[in-house]
C-alpha cells in the first residue's frame, strides 16, 4: 500500500443567507451537525457569508493515527478468514488473540503520540496530541474490559484475575512513584513510601508490597516482629489458580480462613502501634471506610470496584458484577459530581449490555474506528446476532459501512476501505460502487489503481466511466496515444473513432503518426473501430509532397498498412478462437 504525500483539498462552502448556520463534515469522525461561526464579506447588505468549522475531526490526517488505520486493517482482514465451520467455543482463543492484537496497535500509537507530545514545543500541538492520547487511553480501557467480559468471557475465579490485570495496566502511576522512591537516598523515609506500599496492596501486588515493607522493617528493628506478621499475612493471601485442580469451592474455603486470620490480628491489636500497618490490615479485610480513604490512590470508581472485589468477593460471578459496579460507583463518586460518558460506558459493560456500550461509544468517541472493529469482532463471537436495524442491515455492517465511507475521503486510505466494503454482504457492493466514483483521479497511476479495484470486482459500469474520464482528459491535453488506450479499455467504439480521426488529422498536418508504437500493438483492440485500420491514410494526406518526399512517405504508409494488416489478421484469429 502506497500513500501519496499530499494534503487533502479544503473547500470553502458559502452559507445560504437563511438566518440559520449549520455545518457538516465527512470522515471517520462523521461529525453530523455542528454550530458554525460566520462573518459577512463586504457590505452587510450582501448577505454573503462563509462557513467556518468549529469542530473538525483531524484523526484521518494524523500520520500516527493513519498507522492505526493501516495496522488494524490487516487484523480485520485476517479475522474475516477465521473458519465459519469451526464452533465459536473452539475459536475463542483466536478471537482473544485478535483482540489483543487490536489493543497492541492502539497502545503502540498511544505511546508514539505521548512521545511526540513531550518533544513538541508547540503548545497547541501538544494539547491536541494530549487529547488524542486521552481518547486512545479510553478506547483501550473500554476494549480491554469488553475483551475480559465478552470475548474471553472469564468465569468466576478467573474473572477477578483478569480484572486485576485490567486495572494494573491502566493504573501505572504506582510504578513511576516506586522508581522515584527507590532512587532516593533513604527509600523507607521518602514521603511517597507508604503510598507506594498501599497502592501495591490495593492492586493485589502483594509480592511488591512485601519487598517494599522489608526496607521499613530494616529501619525499625524494634518493630520487626510486627512487620514479620504483616509479611506472613500478605504471603498467605490466596489467589485463585484456574490451571490447578483446586475447585472454586475449595478456594473459597481457604480464602475465608485467611480472611478470619487477618480479622483476628486486627481484633488483637497486633498492629495498633503502627498506624500504617493497621491501615493495611483494614484494607486486607475490605473495610469500606478504609478503602474510600484511598480515593486519591485508587483514582477511579472502577479501580475501587476491583479492589473491593479482591478483598470481599474474590469468587464473584459475572452475573453479579453489575450489582457491585453500581454500588461502587455510587459510593466512590461525590453526590454533587456528574458522571462522565466513560463511566456510563464502563457501567454498561459491567451490566453486559453490549448494545448500549456500542451506542454510547458511537455518540461519545470522535470516529467510527473503535465501534466498527469492536462490533465486527463481537459479531464473529456470535454475540450480536439478534440485533438487526430497522433498515435491513445488521449493526456490524452498518458501522463498517460508516467507517469505510469515511476512509474514502482520504487520498490514500480509500484503498483500505475497499476491503471493508467487500466484507459487508448486504450493502457493501452498493456503497463501493457509489464511493469509487467519488475518488479524485489526479494521476494516471491513481486511476489505474481505482480501475484495478473495479475490474477485480467486475464493476463494468464504473470501469467504463473511469476510462472515459481519463480518455477525455488525455484528449483535452492532446495526448492522443493515452486517450486511445483509455477509450479502448472502456470499449467505447465511438470515442475510439473520434480519437482515430484526430490521429489522421495529425498525419495530415504533420505528415507523421504520433504514438506509432501504440498503433502497432493494438492487437485484437483494432476491431473496436474500423478507423483503427486507417484504410484511407493516403487520402488523408491533403497536401501534395515533392516526388522524392512523396515516395518516402508512401513507403512509410505501406509499411504501416502491412503492420496493421498483420495485427488485424492476428486479431481475427484470436477473436475467432475458442479456448478449450
């Protein structure tokens, strides 16, 4: 796939003087309607004004985000080849792997944008890049959760482990704090030391928490016994292992015994002389007040949810998840604060309302890329089969059509869109036929690319249209050879005849043929127009030549006639031969 290094053409559209000013834009963002600013040109009485876009999706023109579109296209095409004859359950590992591939592409683009934002000295550009990073962070967060809940469909026990990985991946600031603490002269006395230890415990990273506590124990030898007891509790904290022979019931019994041991230590005031260790002990018990005191360290209600499940309901079932999600969001968010769109999307995910997730993401996110690819993957997992739209298409196809239509507005990404249309069985062909005619044919090279797409799909009407456009353009520029070639490819006999007449006029005027090589290699195409045999070449010469020159020209004409006759004979033979 080659990209043309040119900028898209921007067209200013004059606004109609109706008192109302509305704008629209096409692209992967498909921002349907937005308010516009306008200013009058000249005198106010003229009523002339220009539309100025207040909001515009620029993702499609970002070189880094174009990588996202290109890489995800390859993943999409590969997904379509997953065998339909294989049961969905047996394909689940493949689908999970494909989902991870999508997420890795998102994360790679996000990291590249972050690096660019740090390096740029342009404040406006840095803000724009920062916004793009935030959007990709949200997209990867939602996709990862959908992968856990819908695609992988993790059962009780394993579910919490996946959710812990989800939180750890998206809450990486503890690692930055850890580096800062460990690089200091006295880590155990650093002002962020206890924040790091508690953060590790909140994420269930007990091994890291134990390693950090050793530094504090070495600093206070008198309290070594207390630190040893906490180390014991942390080391004994049970985690479900889906690969072991242990049943979920057996794990639950072991976990309850451990929980009771932690509670006894708290009741015995084993940590009363150290407020930090006592606080950690309360966290291990899942004490709500203590967990809510960690709001700043948790950061979000969904981190709070996962931590609460870890220390209170480690064997939570997927069907019960939405109860805890709703209560945690209510407890964590201030009653005066308004929930963000991301909160609603994540809550809908925990409620297993796939269609609400897709609907909300379609409204909130700034382009169709996310919903189109996620919906396609969910559809392959047989999770959207029951949801058809009132106009005859299913949800997957509708979103893919919207995304691909946006790609067609870009000077090179339109080539990716073709494959998306190919995999939309209901309306993909119709959309492709309509969109392919709108691709600007700036060069013959691009025209050939578009033509190849049409010819591979037997789109004969579009083939003729493209060839005629290119033939007309070439004729206008007096490039007769190219014009003849395009007209022959379009199988347009009338136009080929017109161009042949121009060849004869040229011969009449200049006494020589232009593009003689092309004429000599017409082959079977010569039969398209009887003018291509140039049977009246001698009569076409209107100017009498001196005898010597006339003899030379006559020789040239005879040679040309011989070549044309040979080609005509070959053409007749080929046309009359039926391959067996």
